C-alpha cells in the first residue's frame, strides 16, 4: 500500500487553495471586477525593474553551459559569499559562505531545517496563529507539532504558555516575524526574553533548543520605527529560513536560503545535517539563473509603499465599520476577529458579498479570519462597500 499520509495531503486542498479556486470560478460567472479576492498571499507588486534587467543581462552574457549547469549542492560559492558579506554588514554577524545553503524558497528551507534537526518524536513549538504548512513540514520530518497560543488581542508571544509547553523533547521553536497571518513583528525585548528562556531550558534539559526564524516577510514592514531583530544577534542556536518570494515578488521562481549561525557550539554538525537533509530531500543545487541573479539584487526590495497604503486604507475602513483588528506591523495580512463564533460561517456570509476571506482555523486562530491585502488598490477600494454591508448584516 502506498503512503496514506501523502495520499491525504495530496487529496485534501488547503482552505486557501479551495477559496482561490472558488474565486476563479466566481470571477468567470460574475466578472473579474465584481469579486473581491483576499484569499492568497501572492505579491501583486511587480518585481523591481532592476531584477528583470539583471536577468536579461545574465541570460545574454553568461556562458550558457555555466548558467544552466549544476552548482555545488549547497549553492554557488560566490552567491553564498555575497549573502554572508551582506548579512555581516547589515547585522554585525561573522558568517561566511559555508553558513549558507541556497534553497527553492522558504518552504524548502523549513523542510530542510526540520529534517536536519529532528529525530522521531522530537517536539517543535510555534506560536498560534501560524503558517499552516509548519504542521505538515514538522510531522513529515518525524516531529510532534506543538502550537502555543499567542496573547489574545495582540498576537505577541505569551511567555507563560510557552514555558508550560517546553519539555525535555523540545528540539526547536519556529518564529515568523513579520507574521503570516497576524502581521505582528516581535520586538527586540521579546526576542531577548525568548532567547533567555530557550537558554534556560536548553541548560535544564542538557540539549539545545534551536530557534528557527522563518523570514520571507523580513523586508515588508511599514513604519520607520518598526525593526525586525535578527535572531542570530541574540541566540547562538539559531537558523534563518529566508526567501525572495515576497521581498522581490518572485514566488514562482523558488529561491531562498538557510543561514546557520556559526556561533553555535555544534555548528559543524548542524550545517552538515542541513546539507544532508537537502541531499536526502533532493533539494540540491537551486536554479543557477536565480542564484546568479541574487548576487546582483540581494539588497533590493519591491515597492512596498503599495502594501502600506492598502494596509492603512483597509485598517481604517474595517475599524470604522466596527471590526476588531490588530494593526499589522508588516507582511501583507490582516487578522480580523469574526463577529460570530465560527469564522467559517463568517467567511461563508462574506461570500454573499463577493468577499473572499479565509477562516483562521487552519492557522490555529479560530474565531478570526485572514485578509491578504497584497491586492490591486482599486480592487481594495471597490471592496469597501461590501465590507461595510457585511458589518451591517451583524447589527
Ligand atoms: C510564513 C511563511 N513561510 C513560508 C512560506 C513559503 O514561502 P516560499 O514561497 O518562499 O516557499 C510562506 C508563503 O506564503 C509563508 O507565508
């Protein structure tokens, strides 16, 4: 018999995908402009013009045998060196090329890291609400997935809940800041407190607890006072899963990396395990065209002012209509409290107004809905009367 867990994963679509497909059907029936699709986190801001120009230049001038050939399994040395130099200049780390493993995006980075670290039955904690694939990736790597609820109404880390969830089997904690789906960015104090707690329990149980920072939204923050602390500056046993999917609007190109902190005492073993997991999973040698591209555009970001304007407009409209919303600091999601107990029922009602929003249940955020505001500003503007009617339908 073939593996039934995989059959199940391949058969049951996520509710986001389900809604996305429904949206396509509905747009065909009603006309594109009459359906307000906030279901998916696909960047609507184009990649910066420098990115396409660099791709053209690379394709036109590089030796095609090199360009379309294999690189080292962990990625082109020069690209990894550029990543190390850039990270050191930006965050004061002392990384080198051999701290990096280039991957096909954050999803691959996370799968590699979890497979590298976990033994059967090890526990991985994350904070709810969370990106639903964390559960899939953790369980497939043989781990036990332990969601810990964030503080109600702020979505910041609830340290007493976290402390009660840590056991002798805790191998890792995944954080995602800026967060999908809440938009929250963890403060420096919060990261310091987290690092201290993980140090305390690593010592108590005699095994390191690894901190895994999932960072596809690192560059997407909207207020100048909002800083995203770099975990390697605060905690030795840390790894970063990065991706250019959102920062450069390149989700279809599948490019990102794993960074391993070389300050951790067991660095050599952990980096070897990352390379081993990449090998075992078949994630070797990420697409070379995009590895070469990263060398040229590593410090660019798409025009995020569009997301900021969308955030501000949507936040002020929804709060005016009476919805309860925590203002997001970053990413391009808003997590809104459902006016009725069941977020699934709320989303069904929203569909009557052609609003496609996702129940928080799969994110471990029951009673909330996720709105992705990486959408055309005109569509967002047109959707506001529908949100208003939806709010009024609860009075
Ligand atoms: C929190 C989070 N982590 C990881 C990913 C996967 O990103 P990538 O496209 O780089 O695989 C996503 C994608 O939406 C995400 O939201």
